[in-house]
C-alpha cells in the first residue's frame, strides 16, 4: 500500500475508494485458488479435508 497510495493521489483517485478496491482484491486473492489461504484455514478450523 505505501507504493500504491502515492500513485493513487497522483492520478486523482480518492484514498478511501482506493483502499476499498485494494481490500476487495486482497480478499478475492485469499478466497480463490491457487493459494486460497482462507480455504486452508476454514478446512483446518472445521477439521475437514480440502476438496480436490
């Protein structure tokens, strides 16, 4: 974010809007494969196997 925020200000993007888009993209990356960290955490928390 420290590298992206100044670019957003330079291009006239509202910092709140930039933060919302950044967080939405970050969560999308946590939810979907190939990494899908939230999938691994949920499987561990509820003692379930990861779907193949």
